[in-house]
């Protein structure tokens, strides 16, 4: 084996120019695969932070009827003993925050302009981390002392044409179907970065939402953990504990709730597959061409080896080993290039606007083990396969015909 490996190395570098071309093709494919995968991972990581911090938290607990939106009065969806559920969850050291939420769909009006909106009632004190990291365009954030105050999404504020300090009227229905209205003072204008949120969402204190709907209940409980890794082990624990208090409760994680994230993830998966297929095809065709030329030039050598007793399998194995060596060298150069380019891209701080987004997000490369493993498998498999096919044809050639090439 050691001798075959030594011969394979010598044969690989017999034609330096052709070998360098093959290695560069493999290295380019490896670099492209790692960078594209790293770009997708970085974008998904940023999106997951937005979903967890600003929208659903790591977990959300609500009744089964709420998740299924079964017909009937909205009040039957609600959680009645939410204070007890919050108290039970606060005993876990992994917990960062747990808070109740209550939303109301209605109309926001200035008297002259009326637009539809979703008023999200949040426990300001318990979701302080979310509010502290919220990007404010103008004004102030809600505080635990806020009562009849509201924060508007930037596009919602532009539709209404109001300024910080002015009053808007929130009109909705109570759980009994009675029209209710509250005059709210605009305390701040926030930017979430999602078009469907910034033009539709308004934050109000939980007590304000309860006042509008004339209830003391809530529709969901949001749970955030100190570490993302805690989600997997804590989900079943919270489901069990909440179900013991209220059998109607069903816990869902942020991934289940985020349709937008799953759509983006699906898009990147398809994109990466297409890119992989294109790069594999180019490398296969390129190496088959260069290796085919090398085998053609060495036909006489193959005939001599066969005449000396070498089997077809050993000939194929020799050339396949050469292809494997090409793949290893190309992969090594590719990961070095990928690392260097990723550092340059991250340092340059390029920005782009994602679909359905209203702000630019930084373009970054998040290097991970799966990307390197995938690139290794593809590069080694491709280079080996590209060498195996021409060598198989060469090994089947008549020994006499092959020896004539030496004449």
C-alpha cells in the first residue's frame, strides 16, 4: 500500500499544469460550498434571534383551542390561571423570563385616519430584555409604570401620521362583543425590521390589552431561556408541568411558530442543493477531461503493467488513488481559501436587504463543522468518481492494443 501511495503521488505531479488545474477546480468547489453554506447559516442564525427575542420566545404556551383556532367565542381560548403557570416555571434555573401576552385586533384612529392594527399586550417588567434590545426610531420605550401608552411600528406610525406625545384611539371588541375604545398616548416608534410587523404591530401594556377586551385572562405565555441549548430538554418539562395545572395547555417552540423562518430555511436548502449540483457537475466534467487526457497518454504504460501481470482491479485502484489524492489536496486548499475569504467578508461588513425586511442586515459567513464535512464528502467523492470512470475504461483495453502505444 505504501508503494502504491508513493507511485500515486509521483503520477499526480507528473504533469504539474494539468494537476494544478484539477486541484484548483476542486478547491474552488470546496470554497464555494463552504461559503454558501456559511452565508445561509449566518442569515438563519440572525433570523432565529429575531424570532426568539422579539416575537415568540423559545417557547409559547397556549390552549389547544387557541392553536387550532376552533370556532366559538374567543374567551374560551384564554388561559385563566396564568399567574400560577408563571410561578411554576420560575423555579427553573435555566429560565431567563416568563411572561403573559394578550393581543387584540382592532382599529387605530387619529380622528381623520383609521388603520387596522394588532395591539400586543405585554408584561413590560418581565419582558424587559426584549424591550431593552428593541431598536427605537423616536421617543421612549414603555416602562412597567406605563398605563394608557402605546408604541407603534414605524410604518404603522407613518400611515397614521402621528408624532410622539400625540393621542390615538384604539377601537376593538370586548369578549362579550361590545365595542370598546381607549385613548392611548404614543410613547415611542420602534423598528422591528420586518415589513409585515412594522406596518401592523403596536405594543401596549398587558393591563391595557386586558382593559380593552374586558378580561383578566391572557392568550399565551412566552418563555425564554438563558441558553438556546436549554430548549430541547426543557420543552417536555414545561409541557408536563403546565398540563398538570391546566390540561388544555399545549406548548410549542419558536421553530413551530415561525412560518417565515421555515420558509427561508427551505429556500436556502434548495439553493444550496442547486449550487452543490452545479459545482459537482463542473468538477466532474473538468477532472474527467484532465484525467482522461492523462490516462490516454499513459495507455502504453497501462498495457505494460497488464502484460507484467497487473489485474484490472489493481489498475483501477491505482488511478482511483490518484484521484483521491487530488481530492485531499484540493480540499485542503479549499478550506484555507474559505477561511481567508470568510474573514475578509466578515471584516468588510457588507449589507443586504432580505425579502420582507425593512432594514439592511450584515452579510456574514458562519463557519460550521457540517459545512466542512459536506465539502469533504463532495470533494473526495467527486474526484474519486471522476478518476474511476476513465480508469475503468482504460483497464478494459486490449493489452496488445495498449502496448502499440509504446511503439
